């Protein structure tokens, strides 16, 4: 085979040959142009310097044999081997010529290169296969170029050793995997390992980090029981990626739990978080929704800092979107947050989520939320089943490009025997001091009808009496006594129009007052107080019911 003629088909040879042809065919230049070259220089070029040989005149086989890259030449439909250079022999050993590539060069078959040879032969266009690890343990980038000679067609295989680049890239990927695993571990350790279980709600949550090519974000969620039957729910998303975002998320989540213990309205909690977020990192902002569920009100009171709207599906399947009010993200400062509310009666399901569930690059965000609404309208079953269905309907997979956090809560509609375990009773405290005996009689009758044991009955009546007496002495109208039972606890609550919160203190022997709250704190499992939306306060205590 004429390797000199084959070399004329190598990439770049045609361009150089065309350049020489154009130079030869150019018209003679004027005499003054020729005379511009000094005579001594012209003489030196003519007499002492030999002309550089053209590419066509170079010994092609010797050139290819000395090329450090691997070179092989195959021809025909079965890719019979016509030539391999010394570098190829050094890498894979001596190979017989004239045999099909599948038999003579099995390493190319192992690398999956034979289909590429077929494609190049059919299309007449070069193809490249990047960084494949060969049987000799080294990595090569293969370029297959079509070559033709008359009626003969073949492929020139040119392999460049890229082992150093491949190993560097693998070290970089290993480092990124290690960092991602660290961030995922930190993220999961900062999320609640087990969700708290309120008496009146059924809750499930899921968190899925982004795929291996995506850095971990700062999504989080939490469920906090506030006492008195109330429950706080929170979900948020720290902007950014990696360990830093996860660390900021952990600090915000811890702060939310601390602020929740103050039993503040949702907008006041976000106001405190806003200032804290700016102190943690002025360049890091976060979105967040903080909501409180009170079974006595049948509503979800919430405040949002730049987060996506809560969705609520009522018992009939109608989905409501809590759009307002929404303030800017945490960490921006200078904004007074406000609270809103959305109905959450028996049989309702609410969903709190992060943008990874609904945001897509090729889709408007509102379309993603609308798709989630449609999925929620038909989602039934337990909270965990609903949670899984929503994630699947959104197309979230293991290689998703963003973190996803979803929190689903249901307010069950209880009927039959279950309804007897969840009861409410309330009494308006009218008049003056005579309201105290009426409150004791009311509490005694209610607790008797609920068939509590004698000891729990007496403790409940005593606690109700002390809370009412404290409200009559220090509070202002309107006043109300509320008793509530669940399947786990008895809750006694007294509200009045004064916003001064009581505190437990040590009463001196000569003091005639100051012992009521101390008595309640001693006999009850838990107690607390909070300011109410109307400007008053609520003081409550609860008793854990004995297990049946």
C-alpha cells in the first residue's frame, strides 16, 4: 500500500497542498518587489540553504512510526489492519496485519470502538471518543478519520494518551464527591431524625438531596409542639450550595426552635429570624414559612419570608393557595412581616415544600405550582403516601438537579369511637368573684362526663380553679375557661383581655397571693402562657392521660 498517497488524506494535508498550489499559480510580481530582497540574502538562500521538503516528499512510515501517539490504519468493511505504528506496538504488543480489527486489535473491540469505525466509514466524517481507559491501564482519546484512495476506503485511528488528565479529573471528581457526601451528611444530621407527633395532626416529611452532579443546598423542615394543643410547622431554603449552606440552615433551624418556645405569632418569629440571618452571614439569604396550627380555631396561621405558598386540600378535594401576605427573604432586613391564615378543618391536608419540587428550567414557576395543585387534589391516603405521590408526580428522581423538601400534614376527620377521645367544652366567665365557683362546678361536671379517673378529675378541677382565680384577680374581661381532651392529654386553658403574662415565683410565708401558678406548675405535666391576637393572653396547663 502506498503510504505516501494515503498521507495526502491526513487532516491538514489538503490545506497545505492547496496553499502551495495557490502560491505557484500566483502571477509574477513586479521587478521592484523582487529587488526589495537584498542581493546577499538572495544569494545565501539560493546557494547555501536547501529547500524544506514538501509533506508529500517525507517518508510517511518513518514519521508515523516516530509519532508518540498510537496510530492504526484499517480499511474495508471488516476493517482489516493495514498498519500500526511503534507506539501502538509498545502499548499493546505486536499485532498481525491484514486481519479484521475484531481479531487483530481486540483492545479496540473492548473499548467499543468498532461501531464508531462503522459510523465513520459510512458517513465519511471524523469522530472522536474521549478519555477511554484501555486494557493497558492508560486512558486515551481516540480520533477516527476517514481516508480514501480510489475505490478503497478506510479509517485512520489516532489515539492520544490522556492518562494524566484523566487521573487529575478523577481526583477532582473524588474530591467533589467527598465534599458532597460531607454536605449531605451534615444536612441530614441537622434535619429532625424523628418528627414530633402532635395529638391533632398526622405529619410526614421527606428530604431528597440533588443528584451527584448538583451540590447540596440548605433545605430544611421541622415540627414543634408548643403545648396547649398547638403545633408549629416550618420549612425553609437557604440560598446557595454546599457545606456553608447546610451550616447556615442548621443555625436557622436551631433558632426557630428557640423562638418557637416563646410562643410568639408567626410574623414575630420571622422578624427575629430576619435579624439573626443577617448576623450569621450578610451575603446569605433564606426563604422560610412559619405556621401555627391551633385545633380550637381550625385554621393555619402563617407568615412567609419569600417562600412558596402553602397549599391546602379540603375534605371535598378543593385546593386553596395561601398567597398573601409574603415578605422578602430572611437576611434582607428593613421589612415588617405580617401573619395570614388559611382554613385547615377536619379532613384537610396541607403541603409545605421547597422550590426543588416545582421549579424547572424550561417551565414557569407558576406552572409548577399549578401542577402540584392538580396532583394534591387527587392525592389521598396517609401523609406519607401523599408525600411520596407528590414527589413522584413532580418527576423528582435520584439525579434531580436541586434539593427537595416536602412536609405534609393532615387534620383527620374523626368519627365513631375516635370522636369520643377528642372533646371540647368552654364556659364564658361572667360576673365577678362568683364566677369562680361556677367555673369549678363546670370543670367538675365536664371531667366527670369524660369519665376520667378520680385522681385526674380532682387535679383538673384544682388546676381550673387556680387558673380562673388568677385571671379574675389579675386579668380583665372577656374571660373564658376552655377544657379540651385528646387521646393523650387533658388541656385546661383560661383566656382574658389583659396581655400581662404571669410568671412562676417563690411566695414568702406572709404573702397572701402568688401561689396559684406555682400550684399549677407542680401538679400539671406542663404549663405555659402566650399573648393572643386580640391583645389579651392565654394561660394553659396539660395533664398526660394514663395509658389504657
